[in-house]
């Protein structure tokens, strides 16, 4: 779901800004005004070109704007009757293009997934042992039912004599039946183990 909102922040590398001669030559007041104007351009997209109105928007005196603006010219342009920051405009455009590519990729992935799901559901329309109701499974079926512990391995009757518990001489089946009845106690288990 698209929110259609502006990006909340922009990324700026300190080393890139500090490397610019234009920034290094600025006074602390000019640097503060630069960042205040950049923040205004990020949020509102532009600033008014009139120095009096710009001073009101920024909350400073018109004389401070007049004295600082020449040093800020490398970072802003006057376009279409408003002051803009080309660096931030380009960054917003980059973010919009990236969001569009992500959206297109998500839609493409959804189409692929939906095609796979349609193919899988078409295969599920054919009856198999896993989807056939229990009453309709042939009695001679050798495939265990899903969710059961039934095994396809058949036991060898000759090996039953080897499967006696030590000490009591009872067969495993008898022991399991007695254990399953709930009458088998821990003491009886210990006695049978020897």
C-alpha cells in the first residue's frame, strides 16, 4: 500500500560538506542559515526569493539575510521565481525513482507468486491419496495416510522371537498392551528391565 508521503529525511555526508571550499569559507552564522534554508527546502520544496519575506519565513532580520545570501549562492538556485536547493531536488528524485523500482519489482514478484499458486491449485484439483477422503481410499493401498505413523516397512515374523524384553519373557506387543492400559507402573517397568 503506497503512502504517497514525502521522504522524512535526507542523507548527507559530513566529509563531503566539509570538503567544499564554499562551506569552509562561511562564517558560523552563514553555515547555520545554510542548514536552516536546506531544511526549509526539504520540507516545503522552496523558499521565497524576496529577502524581506525570506527573513520572515526564517525568523531572522532582513539585514542578516542580505549579508549572508551571497555566500549561500553555490548551494541554491533561483528557479521559476523561487529559491530551490538542486542537491535536495536531485536526492528527492532519486528516492522517488528507487521507490518506483521497488514497487515495480514487488508487483512483478506478486505476479510470479500468483502464477505459481494458480499452477499449484490446478494440480490440487486432481485427486491423490493426500486429498482423497478416508472412505474412498482403496483398501489395498500401500501408501500411509498423511498424519499417521503407519510404516511401509513390513516386519519379519522370524525376528519377533528376538524382540522379547529381558527378564519377563513377554513379547513386546504384550508389554505395550499392558503399558497402554494404564496399569503398568514404574516399578513394574524397572523389574522387567532387570
